[in-house]
């Protein structure tokens, strides 16, 4: 029996998260008398989940190599401000490209310091978290960017978070697309094998000829670009962004990944689990809003969840590694 | 287990040109000098025993040869060509497989994925490289079977589920099946039973007979003296002895190692 459970956990790290999703959905639906399951709430929940998930996917990839990226909240802010700030001037297409390039750039900066200079990722990304939050505030200096009516009609703007397809926000479609691409890259391609190997044992991977530096650099670039995209998608949905955009999102992104079965020690991640983790966090958030609870309590709940998920994670890992 | 099949057999003797040539190599970890002015040649088709006390610098020397760390000074030549850029990938591409002492396996990966790590077989779909999981499974399962690991080993299981001895056997199996020109074994018999040790020693001899260069690291001089063509002794990061096996008895060589460690403990350590 225990062996069977161990086998199940080993092959399906997101199993616990799936159970949690079902439990939470049922509970919330019952407690709110069905309004949690209303079309309106589900539509907004799916959009919120999508933008968090995209950021959390990048985080998961970084976690896979045994590092962490806590700059993603600020990077999404930069992505949002760039997109909305430039769209009225150069059009949504160029605005989006510029936002993504900033993501590549900031991710690249993180990557250089971590991969090439060997500085701990927590330290480096803490630095860029504050640096680019500061830049965000400086650029807006108390003002905010809003999408004009012209911009709101543009195809790219609608295709990237500003519009819907059959009632579904386009950000959701992007989240699912990215999930499929990353799932294939991480679990079905050599690059993914090496990425996971580095998280498991960097020195051993290196001895087998794996280019550890390049992959460590690469994951930060991926994380940066996904965070910027997440910010742009969310900004297009809201139609408005100020200097505080994305602040604190890094916590939710890390929580989503951990909740989804990603081991912070590296080497074991689940992207499907990460999507579900994002759904759970956003679900709790929307549940608290429906109940009329102060939004600050959300932070407390996230903190609790991370601690509990960490504990569960350790227990499950022990179970998996026992023979 | 291993059948010499490539017909590459070559008499064990010393051809003129060394396959690997180490010239005046020094290496320091920070300000600790682990190797000092080491020069040694290795030839194709020979089995060299690299011996010395714990901390003598044996592992450090082969970490240089297998591309993990560049030397602080001196030169390394492979097949006459000077190595400028040190990287394990380069060493592997040149045909060098090393069974590292402390590393080499990623606990979080399956047996099959560990087997092919860094050289994964792919199937191209729309030009994109996808892991050939069937090949990974079949090839690694064959190796697991051929090297006598227990039948319950599933190559899809994480390698963390293997015992220490099974992991060591697997590392040896991987190096041997990918064999090319050089096999380095760093204390390969650790974690192994007496019977398995004998098998590893036989394997080393077979590989040499197939024309490979085998560098066998151990601190057991009596064990290596029985099978090696040549014995190289390191002591405190220096090469102190380099003799054909027949030139000295195991007892005499053991005396060198013992005396070396005695003098080194008497001398004040320079830091
Ligand atoms: N990464 C390292 N950093 C600092 N010192 C090291 C490192 N690796 C080995 N050493 C030191 O270098 C010396 C030689 O080590 P090693 O080559 O592993 O010896 P051996 O394999 O002969 O037992 C030892 O004193 C060891 O403590
Ligand atoms: Mg050693």
C-alpha cells in the first residue's frame, strides 16, 4: 500500500494539488452558495490564474535548476508599464516587443550574475526586485499609464490579454500554450533533461558534459520574459498600470510553484501542478473577496500555504525516497 | 559481461607517442597547492595504476584530465594536441570516459536518463529534438541487465532508489559501454563486494587488451600491482615514482607510499 502511494507520488508529483483543487472548489462553491462558480467569477478567476501561472511557470523553470527568482514581480511591473506606456506611441505590437525585450534584458542581468559570476540567485534577484521596482516608481512618478480607446481596438492588444475569444480572456490561451511548450521542453527534450539534472546535482551534470553555465543563464532569461509577458497580459486586461504594478506577485508565483509540487531544492518540478497552484491561490483570493474579507488577509493565507506546502513536500519526498 | 568485439586488440607495449601527456602541471585550490609540477605520459593500450595516500592529489589530477578543472600551470596534451579549453564535454567528445569518485549521477533522474545524460538520443519532429524515450529505456535496460544489477531495477525509476554498490556498478557500466579510447576509474571498487571487485579488475584488464588506455586509481597498491603495466605514485601533490610494474615489487612500492606519508607528517605544513 505504502509502496503504491510512493510510486504514485513519484510519478505524479501534482497528485496532491489536484486533490486540493477539487476540495477547495467544492468547499468554496458550497460556502458561497454557488456564486463562486458563477460564470462571471470563473471568467475573472481564469484570467487571474493565467497571468499568475505564466509568471509561476518561469519561476518553476528556475526552481528546477535549484535557484530562485524573486525579481519576477518587478519584471512584470516593467513589462506592464512598457506595454501600456509605449502602445499609444508606437502601437501595441512594438509596445509588446519592447516589454518582452525588457524581460529578456532583466532576466539576462540576473543570469549573468548568477551563472557567470556565481553569486547566489536569492541575492541577485533581491537586488533586481528592488532596482526595477524603483525604476517603475521613478518612471511613473505618481502617475499611471492607461490604454487609450485607439489602443484598446488594436489587434495585438486584444490578442494579448485585452480581449476574449468565446468568452475566454486571451491571456488564458497564452498560459495554456506556454504550458504545452514548456511541458514538452522540460520533460521531452534533452535541454529539459539537463535542466533537471543541474537541479539534482550540478557537479555531476557538469562532469557528464552538460553546459551548466549556459542553462543556468537561460532559465533566468525565460523567467524574465515570462514575467514581462505576464505583466503585459494583465495590464492589457486591466487597461491601466502604475508604479506598484506587480508588487508582491513574486510571493504568489513562488507559492504557486511550491504548491504545485516544485521542490525548492531543485530537480523536481511540475508545470501542470504549478498551474493548479496558481488556480488555488487565485481561488482563495476570489473567495476572500466574495466573503468580504480584507485583502491583506490573503498575504497571511499565502504565507501559511507556503509553510504547509513545504512541510507536505518534505514528507512526500521522504516517502518517495524510501524503498 | 564485456566482450571484446571491436577487434582493436593491440599488444600491450609502449607505442612511441603518448595519448595523454601531462607536462609540469600544477593546481591550487585557492592558496592550497594540490598538485606541483606533475609530468606524466599515458599510452594507448596500457593499464596504469595511479596510487598514493588519501589527499595525494589523484582525484585532482584526473579532474584535470577529464576537463572538470583547468590546471593552474603547465600543459595537457591529448593525442599530440594541446588542450586549451577544459570542459568535460570536450574530454567526452575526445573519447575519454571517467568514473568519478564522488560524482556522476543525478539522484533525481531516472536510471535511463542518467545513462544518457549529456548525450541524449533524439527523434526529430518538425526539426525539434525530442528524447527518444524508447531507445533510452531499451539501451539502459540492456546495460542494467548485462552488468548483473538486480532484475527489479526499473530504468524509469529514480536512480536514488539504487544502493551504493548498484550505483557504482551502474557508473562503471555506463563508462564501459560508451568506451572509446580512455577509461579512467577513480577508486572504482568502493562500495563493492569482493566478488564485484574482482570483476572490475578483470574488466580493467579486458579494456586494456581491447586497446584502450586505462587509468586505475586506488590506494591499494597490492591490488593494482597484480594487474597494472605501470605504477605511478603521487605524494603530497608530486609524482614520486613512475615505474613499469615488473621493475618493483608491491612491497617496495608500498614502502615508498608509507615512508612518504611518514615524512610528510613530520614536516611542518606550509600554508
Ligand atoms: N575543491 C577543493 N577545494 C579545496 N581543496 C581541495 C578540493 N578538492 C580536493 N582538495 C584537497 O586537495 C588535496 C588532494 O585531494 P584529492 O585530489 O581528492 O586527493 P586523492 O584523490 O589523492 O585522495 C587534498 O588535500 C584535498 O583536501
Ligand atoms: Mg580521490
